[in-house]
C-alpha cells in the first residue's frame, strides 16, 4: 500500500442548506398579501393562484431530499387577521446518513391576533439508514386558529424497503399566549421495523400522522371528526381549544386516503392543491 494513500485526509462532502423566512398580512378587505420573503440555499417557495383571498405557499427543496449534515430552517408568520396555508411540493425524503451526521429540519411558525395558519406538509419518508432531527415550534395568539398535520412514512412498502437501521428525533411544541398547550416528543432508533412491529408501538403500521387543531371552537369538531376517522385512529380534546388526532396506516397510500377527508373537513374544503394531485 502506498503510504500517501494511507494518510490521505477524509473527503469533506458538500451538504445542503436551506433557509426560508416568510410572513403574510391582511390587506384591504378579506385579501391576504405577502409581506416579506427571504429564501436561501436549497429552499424555495412558490404561490399558486389564491382562492378566496388566502395565501397558499408551497415549499420546494431543490436538493431533492435530506441526508446527513443537511440543515433546513423555516420561519413563517401569519400576521394579524392574515390567512396563510403552507404545504410542500412533494414528499420530503430522508436518505441514509452516517451515525455521526444527522440531517436537521427546524420549523418556527407564528400566528398573530385573529390569524389563521395551516401547516400541511406532504409526507416525510424515512429510508433505511436515515437519521433526522426535526423540530416544530409554534407560537399562537389566543384568538388565532392553527391546524397542523405531520404525516410520517417509514420506508416504501411497494418498493420492498424495510428500515432495519436509522434514527428519528422529533419534537413539537405549541404555545398559546405564551403558555405551553401541546408538547410531543417522538424518538426511535436502531431496527425501526422491529420497533414498529411491537403492538404497543405501532402494531406493524408503517405510516403515522399527527393532527393538531388549535381553535377557540375546537370542541365542536370532535364528534364529526371521530365519525370519519379510520379504525386505527383516535381523537381527543386536550382542552376546549385543542383537538389532537393520531392515525396509523399500513403504508403511505392508506394514510393519505385517511387524511384527505379529515383535512377537507377541518379546512372547510381548503386542502392545498398539491394534496389533490
């Protein structure tokens, strides 16, 4: 062996970085307009033709996914009386990474007085060996309405993918008038498929979604929501203003079939166009 090959330094791989900052404000009448927008690196946002004066923002990851060492930051604000709906162009793919390099997605959302903010990204798909640290921090005014869905898929069953290794550290925190109203921490690592197979974890389900509705009238949605939930799902009230639902499904297709009528109901038929494709 040549000595210079044995001592050659390791190659530093290029990593993806994206930073998106955006806010929307209410203009004259019932029309919401873009207030400011800054997009850097591998993050872009586009705006389909609005319906009913609301803004629909579609986030695009031009890197094509997330792998070890990648870092993506999103900061979105719905200013006073503004109506803002946010989704993604496609499912976010989390690819294999080394144990020492974890991908990071950090999202901060804010809804001011009487604002309406929907956070409705499409699925996040974890591939075998993927490692992701993800956080969502939400700050709400007491009069604001907020709806969140986070669909998560562990491998694509139709492609024969099984997650025998990987790690996910997921954290969601929602405050209302400065007081915490929802905290959720989900952490799984190692042989993910084996963990999901356990009856007390997911009973073999490979897709899961959390729905959180914060609305002064959240209680009025509960009964009708339960009527359209699939068998492997449940919904409850944390308070009169906070409704939470969790859905388990065999795969991403079954999960989307379950989610679409729920989102149609909770958004009053204002599901982002990308969800309809």
